[in-house]
C-alpha cells in the first residue's frame, strides 16, 4: 500500500505536468500572430537582417510568426501592402512618396528607414571617357522604366548642371542591364550601387574599369529603402509593428557587428546563392547606405525632419508628381525602438 500511493501520485503528477506542458505549447502557438512580409527584391545579401530575425527566432520572441517573400521591385512591394495582400514590407521610400501622391485615400507609412540614403547610381566603363556627371551629356543610358535611379534622374541632373533630356534612355530588362554595359552596347546604366557594381564584376568587368557616380555623393538627398506598413495595421495593431521593429533592429545590429555570420541566413534561404558574392553585396549596402553620418547622430531607423521635407520635395519634382504628400503621412517614428537601442555598434 505504501509503495502504490507514491507510484500513483507520481503517475498522476506526470500526466498533469505533461498536460501543462502541452497546454503551454498550444498557448504559445496560439499567441504567435501570423505576419506576411514582402521584400522589394530577391533573397540577396541586404535581406540578411530580415532572414536572421526570422531564422534565429527574434520575431518569435515578439510573438510573431513572420513569413518572408521575395519581391519584384519597390512599386510592387508598396502595392502588396496597400492592397492588404501583405501586412508589412520593405520598399524604396521614393516609391512610397509616389504612391502617397497618387493614392492619398490609401495611406501607407514608413516606420523604419533602413537605407539612410538612396542606393541609386550611374555606372559607366572608364573606356567610355565618362568620369563626371558632365560627361553624361549626349550619352545613352539603359535601365528598366521602374529603376529608382532612372526615375530620380531629374534630381541628379538638376544637382549637376544637366538638363533632364541631356541623355537618351533605353528601356531594358533588369537581367540584361549590366550585360549591355559590359559589352559596350550602351554608354552607361543606372542601378542600385550594391547590385549593379557586383553584377558588372560577375560579367567580367574589372573593378578598376568601373566608374560609379553614386547619387548621394552628387547632391541628391533622397532617402532609400524603408520598412512600410498600412495605416490600418498601425492603428489596429501598433504593438505588433513595434515588436517587428524591435526584432529587426536587434537583427540589424547583429548584422552590422558580424556580416559574415549574418549572410549565412541568406544562403540558408537560397542555397543556390553564392556566399562570397552576397557577403560583398551586404557589406556594400551597409557601408554605403546604412552607416552614415546622419545615422551616427540620430540612430538607425530614424530621419531628420528638415532633410525628410527636402527629400520629399526632391522626389516630387523628379517624379513629376502633382502634389507633395505631407511628411507626417509618409513617415512615423512612433513605432521605433528607443534611441539608445538604435545606436550603431
């Protein structure tokens, strides 16, 4: 009798503990809020912080079950969020300005400025004789019609003493843009700095033979890519957005400290990607567009109000928009982590 009671108690206790554990797991599963996130482009090096946050459980720690999909351009990413197909996304802030000007009835805001300046750049070969913006006059440039650098060309031209029609544009598919330049079939191209530079090298062009005119270095104050969300999501589930940004911010800081480890999460997502190539792409993006003097001053994710207004006006002029959306309708810093948590490592 004395031996049976402890055994029964032990068995009962074991069942109770098992039931509690199962209930805890079920509760945890129920607590995770599904969230659909869209990138602006493919799974490449710069996507590392997002993939790191997902694969290392940083989103899960915030009670989020985040699915990450590749994109086909910033305009597409904005549309995905605007239509409700995705909850949150990553897109060029200038595409957001354009959307806001044309669709004021469907407000979308940026909540974390990842690229503190635009990655847009003009690329040419040294053999072309192009070394400065002035040398582009009379030349033929190739780019997709939706390319950020092509759309912002009027701003680049204005800052550098060129007329908008001083160049001729050739519309091309993104897949052949760098090939055309490498073969000398066009004088120059526009593209994201960390994309076109490496694509040209992959096509056999030596680094010393490449001329790059990065828009931020030639007077253009446009911001770059940001995390965006619909007003509906921001109003109805603000804590969800704050949790997403805390997880991403943690992952971005980790990426800045150790890009070599961070890029492994890109390769895990896309085993066919080349680790060395994507590491170079990631480092270029971090160095040219994430770590800037402004970010050193105000922290990751934030913007300077006066520059933001200038950037909006510059985008409106460059894109030929009929109206300038109010800055408050385009960027909201209320969801950012504390400034102390956004300081560069």
